[in-house]
């Protein structure tokens, strides 16, 4: 359960949004909408704890995320504008490092399977800088298959993906929500859910 | 805890091994700076012995400074640093692992090449030994303190020059005692002990505080 | 109801208060400067005795010592505001730290300059690697570093917080740096350099020195508040109270 | 009077030190005043821009 109380964020001298309230219970997908510069990315980064809000509080299962710290981050998966993978390392290495840092012990076969499912069979042990933009993004998205995080925060996850990958990602998100997970994302793409509910949040006006 | 530390350490070492030139440039920078001084000051052995310790230390400061810029920059650009801030691990631990890798790649080579440099300056064997030991204790402090500056100047234009402006004054104590130990060793070896005690104390303090300050700085810089 | 300090610490509340205080500080500055300078030049002996006679040039002490003191105190003031800002996330404290820095840097430079002009007639050299001069130079670099870092970052929030952290790290390092300069050889650390002793100084000299110090304090308050008001206006330009202020000014 | 200005032959040092102090402090004040004026004129410009944008 993610609760947001009276959130206010500023960027530079500009106030992006103020008195923002919402709460997401398990099995919810939230769409964040708004024009460019309305603070979508800032909101998502604030939800991750990367950005300190001017005012207000964010609670995870009833406790402030500031106090939870690492405990909150264990439940969190963030996917930002950058892929967060190293070009010099292979897809396998990238994913196994990410899993170790998340505190999960993931079998190597699980990583092979994840890369296969995301459509990168045959590219597992190539340095990722040799892959195309879309393929790099797929490597990063393979983390969604491996992770055990309950809360997904995805910033424009669908850009640079082809039709197949978009469909796969939609399935992944829908499955996550169906199994009681929470997801917040900014996108122009609709995500059809099998079960669970969709919330809409409009920033700016 | 240890598993995560090793994970980051081996990751950074692997990355460096796949892009070897970065490590070598730092080392050659150090050697070139040190070799240029006798050409400017004159090659008389008495003069060289006097300026030797200071020159080696200043060159070490500059070399470690040069390498510091890359400590977080690459991870910042591809977003892996952001992911590190969001992992379920204490950030100071990850930072410490990164600093350790950075020292192994840029500090340790300086220690190992010190005998060669010492010979250029006609230093006695005992003085060279002391110099290696002083560099061994001192260069980790440089990496630790420098990491704070590298984190603060992350992604800024002209970050490199700014970094040296911020960090070089903080290097003064290491320079004073590091070079002092080598100078004193030319007179009496026994006198060097307090120098090492002080450098060791600095190292311990830096080990405790620098990772915490660096991770605070990273959180500020990545907002 | 408890007094809400955070409300008091809002830029909108502080702006008019600072505006009313600035003239008071200017009057005090001028008054104290007049007394201090008069006393320093006309009520003190033209020569100091002792084994090392100091002639008229010792009058530099009336500006040298106060600027050196101010340079250190202002650094501490700056770090204090920076730390308060980091802990309580109050915008005004960061602005305060920002406003103090240039004045501090100026006093540090003046301490160095007047020190050199004193050093030349008494030691025969403008610059000596004396621990105090060297430490002052390091302090100058710290101020410059703080201001350079702040101006290099476009995002004000990051600039505030990053430079605040730098200032705090600097304050922790300053004693270590000063000590290492003061005692480069740990085997002979007992022999400390010249120590000043305020009670040994002639009463008239002490009086003008302290008056000048107070004058510099008042000057620092005045300039800091002036700069602070500028910073507040720039950063709060969007807010309604600034708009009201502007309209009121436009009408008169 | 000239005795006062010569400061026992140390005029250069005494007035060099005091002169620099006076110079820098006055310069700081002038700079602050100039800055103050630029801030106000910029604020005025901003409001005028907003006002004219609002009446359209």
C-alpha cells in the first residue's frame, strides 16, 4: 500500500505540483499523465525516494519511506530514462549484478530464461554496447521478470520498443498487477489488465 | 554484505580490464610529471634528493585527481549509479567498494612504480622503501577524500577543474606528512614512526567518514 | 501554542525584517569605524617597545586582526547555516549561507593582504610560509571552492545542498589542515609558533582593535542582509508576496 | 598633518593595507547596490510581461 499525503515538489524556483494526495493498494496500476514539464518524472523519482519533496510525505505500508530506507528499496523497482546497464558487460553479467544488489540470489539458468523470454536468445554473452537501442532496453526490462519487487515505478517504459516487446511488457505489467503488485507508470500506451484496477493521475492543467 | 562489496569491486575491476587504457593513462601521467621535474630543476643529485619526495607526492596528488573524475561519471551517464541508489544495500557500502576498486586501479600502480621514480631522484634504498610505504597508506586517503569531491561535481561542465579546486586543499595533510616521512627517513629512519601513525589515523578516519559523506553527496547530485 | 520558528524562518517574513535592520547596521558600522580609527591613529603610541620594536606600521593590526577573525567566524556562521539547511530543509538557511560567503571571502583576502603589508616591514618579506598565513590561504581556497561549486550548478536546490555539504566537510578538515601546517614535523610538535596573548596588549590598542572588530561585524551583517534580500527576491520572484511588493513599489 | 600621512616613513605599508580594505569594502557595497537595481528592473520586466500577456 503506497500512500501519498500533501506532496509538494519544486524544481529550481518553479513549483511543479502541490497538495497531491493519492493512495495505491495492491493490485493497482496508476497512469500518470500530463504535459511535458508537468512533473511526471519528478513525481516518479520522488516516489522512489530519489527526489526530496518540499512538503508532504510518502508512506509504504504505513511507514514513511525516509525511515524505511533500504527496506523500502527492497520492495521497489525503478525504470528511468536511462537503461541502467553497462555497455562493457554482457546481458548476463548486467542482470546478475542487478540481482545481487537487489539482495536476491538468482540462479544463472533463471537469467538465461529471462533473456530468452524477452527475446534476446543468442545475445546473452555479448557486451550490451553491441546491441541495438531496443535490444538494450530489453536487457534492462528483463529485470522485471527476475525481480521480486512489489512496487514497480516505470518512466516511459514503452519508448524504443517494437510491437512484440510492447505486447510482452504489457503482459508483464498485467501479470504483476494481477498477482497483487502495484505499478505506477508514465506512458501514452494503454495497458489492458486481466484483473485489478486502473487509476488515473493528471498533473498540471 | 561482503557479497555485495565483492560484486561491485569485481564489476569495476572487470570494467577497467575491458577498457585498459584508462588505467595506463593515469600511471603514465604520473611517470611523465615526475620525469619532467629534473629537466626543469637540473639534474644535480643533491637538489634531486631534496625535492624528490615532494615532487613524487604532488605528482601522486595530481594523478589521483585526474582519475577521480571517472570514479562516478561513467555510471552516472548510463544510469547504473541511479540504480545503485535504489538497491536494498547501504549506499556507503557500494561507495566504499567503488573507492576500493578505484584505488586498486590508480593508487596501487603508483605505489608499485615508486622504486623506479625513486631511482630517478637518486633516493637511497631506505628512503624508497619509506616512500612506498607512505604511498601505500596515503593514496587510499586521496581516493577516499577525492570521492566526496567527485560525487559533488558529478555531471557538471568543467567538473574536472572544479574538482581540483575543491579537493586539493583537503589533500594538504597527506602531502605534508607523506612527503615529510620520506624527507625525515634520509636523516633518521626511526623518526618516521610518528608520520606513519598520523597517516594511519587519517586513513582510519577517512575510511569511516568519506563513504558516508560521498553517499550523501551522490544523493544530492542525483536528485 | 508554541512559537513556530519555521514560519519565522520563511523568506517572506524575513525580507521586511532584514530591510528594517540594514540601515541600523550601517549606522553602527560607521559609528564604530569612526571611533576605532580615531582611537587607533591618535590615541595610541607611535612605537611599540620591547625587544622587537614595532614602529608605526603596527597600526595595520587594527584591520588585520579583525579581518582575520571575521574570516574564521564567518566561515563558521556559513557552515552553521548550511548545516541547519541540510537538517531542517529550510530554504532561508541556505540563502543565508550563500549570502555570507562573499563577505567572508573578502575578509579572508584582506587578512592576507594586510598580513603581507605587515610582514614586509617586520619580517622583510611579503610572503612567508608562516602557519597562520598559510592557513588563511587555505581558508580562502575553501571560500572560493564553496562559491565556485555553487555557481557551477544550475539547479539551485542541488547547488545549495552540494555546497552546504562541501562547507561541512571543509569545516571538519580545517583543524586537520591547520594542524598539519602548524606542525609539519610531528617529532617536534611541542614548539608551537608565536601565540597571541590579548591581556599583554596595551589597553588603547586593544580598545581600537575590538572596536574595529565590532565595526566589521556590523558591516558583515549589513552586507549579508543586503545580499540576502537580493537572493530572496530572485528566488521567490514567482510568489505573490513579491508581486505585491512590486505593485506597491510601482505605485509610489 | 604630513607627519600623520607619512606614518613615520611607513606610509606605503600602512596606507597600502588600509587602502585595500577601503577599496574592497566600498567595491562590495557598490556591487550590492548595482545587483539590487538589476534584480528590481528584472522583476519589473517580468511583471510587465505577465501583465501584457494577461490582458491579451
